[in-house]
């Protein structure tokens, strides 16, 4: 596996933007569920389908050759479809983890994703495990744990089903980081993400039809939905996969720790949530993660 980037900082920035998109999307989703009556199932279906429509339309205008190649190759089409289904599986298992064990446990379990990536690369491709990577992973886990629990570990519910769903979500997320590399090399990030989400979103809407959704639409709900689709899904997934051009998959996955950090900052800013000392310490650990990974990349170049 070849790392093409000579500018790891740009890869860090892309991964951070992905985390920002996902974290801020969570705040928008919270508002839509609390004020609009939408369920998690509603938002997952609408989110994936809407982002797929947006990115697929953009790729149709800018990458017609890639689309022709996509529908002209059975293997590429299957790869893109599998990626989209992987995104759906990641979201579904994450919400099931929240249902059975709570948001704190789900967030912590999902952080095991980098370990799946590091282990796979070591076993399948012989990529050595970096000590700095493992140290960054530990800092990320500690930081996110403090952020999502506010220092109160009693909120962590280690139920068997919740932990297993959380690990399944982490594994699906790792799969979605590694699986589309071949398709991306042939079609580009926008085409893979857009058409993968569009195909998966159509399947999700068939299973969870729009007319059965319980939410009430208003202008605020429309704006919230557009934010979730554009920033929290389309741009976030695009930036996440694009960052793989500059930094290894394990680094990109570890930098996903910025997602809960963004959610906390935006919740404090826009929802008036109290900010605690454990959260502040957690933020220091998250930024320490970036510093450690920067040292790692500097040592590689």
C-alpha cells in the first residue's frame, strides 16, 4: 500500500473536517429529533439518500467518464454498492449500540475502529504497527471517554448486546475505510461516495418508506436536514476518504476522535450545554493525538 501524499497536514485537515461534519451533524440531528419528532431511522434513511443524490448529481456533471466506467464494469458497480451498504450497516449498528447501551458506550466502542484497521493492515499487507500510532489511539480513547462521559464512568453501560453492536459498528467503519480503495483509484472519491450512498439510500427508503416517517417538517427542520445532508454526510464522507490520499487509513480513523469533540463544542455554543473540567481534559487528549500523529508522519518523511 502506497502513501501518495507528501503533505500529511492536508490529510489531517481533511480528517478533521470529516470529524467536524459528523460531530456537528449530530447536533443538528438532535434538534430534529427533539423539536421535529424525527426518529433515528428516519434520519439515517433521509441522510444517506439525500447525500447520495447530491454527490451523484455532482459526479454526473463533472465525471461522466467515471459514471460510464462504473455502470460498464460489474466489479466496480458491486464494489460501490458494497461500500454504500457498509455505510448503512455502520449507521444502523451504531444506533443499535445506543439503544442497548447508551450513547457513551457506543461512542467508546466505535473508537476501536483504528485497531481493526491496524490489525488488518499488519496481517494482510505486512504493515508494521507503529508505537506512536498505538499511543495516539490510547490518547484518543482517553480523550473521547472523558468527553462523552464527562468523567462519570457510571454512564458507561457494558451490556453484552450494546458492546457487540458498538464493535460491529467499529468494524463496519473500518471496512468502509479500506474496502473502496480500488473503486476510488478507478472512479474518484465523489463517484464512489455519491453512487454508493444513492444506491444504499434507495434500499433504505424501500425498507423505511418516507410516508411512514413520524417527523413534522418546518423551515427549521428543512434547514437542519440540508445541513445534515450537505455538511454532515456528503462533505464529511468525501473529506474522510479523500484524506486517505495523504495519510494512512489508521491515522485517518484515529483522527475521527474530533467527531465527539466537535459535538461538545457545538452543543455548548448552540444548545447551552454545560462545559465540564473532564471534557476540557478530554479535549487536551484529543489534541495530543494530533500532535503524536504529526510526529509520526514527520518521522516517516
